[in-house]
């Protein structure tokens, strides 16, 4: 595992970059539902990724998604969404309660950052390079993205809206 975060209820979301999956550990005494998965009490369960290193594809189910190093994952409790930093695919993928993944940040290429990263543009128009960390604020619906390769932090507003978020 590379990183671990709390889901807002005391359970853990674990990004496992060596196995290219995201785990959920239910520390509670009752079952919980997260992004279309039921996780039994005390259970550790994969909620995203099929354990294969490779390219990712938009609108793919969480069970069929491939990551190229899942470095960070955060859960948005009020929207039941999971955001995953896909390090070597240079993007962030958002999974919802239907288990479907949608690209919300990054073009998938690590090309010229100054030519594409216009403030206020949709996230998928931004060039990312090795997305390494994520933080989510459930009160403001803002996703903070550590764009490691370009040494910057991006903020996605309205991160859980149906369309990709605006990036500042």
C-alpha cells in the first residue's frame, strides 16, 4: 500500500500502488455500502482496480479498471464517490455508486503543461504528470490534487458534479 485515508466514518480507503487496486477496510461492526460495493463488518475488500498494471479507460467499471500505480484515493461521503490518483496514467478517476469510473483530471499524457493548464477549464483538458496525492473537502465539494511531476497543487471545484470539475 502507498497511502491510506479515512472515509469520514472511521473506515480506511487504501491505495495499493504495487497491486494496482484500491482497498476499503470496514472497521465497524455493521456492513457499509461504498461506491456500489457492500463491505461486511471487519472486511478488507477491493473496491477499484483489477490488479493489473496498464492503461485506464473512461466509463469503465471499478472491477475492470486498470491502474498504472494507484498512489492515492479519497472518498467523498456525501456523494458516495471515490477519487483515485492514477500516477503513471497521469490522471484522476472518479467512481460513483454505479461503480463506473469517469476521468475528472488529466489528459492521460504528461506533455507540455503550460499549453493546456488554463484556470477554470474542465479537468480533463489539464495535462497532469504523475498525480501523487489527493485530499477532498466534503463541506465545499473541492478536490485537491498533488500534481507531483509539475510540482503544483490543483483545486477542482464542484468535484462530484456529473461533468468533470473546473480546475483552479
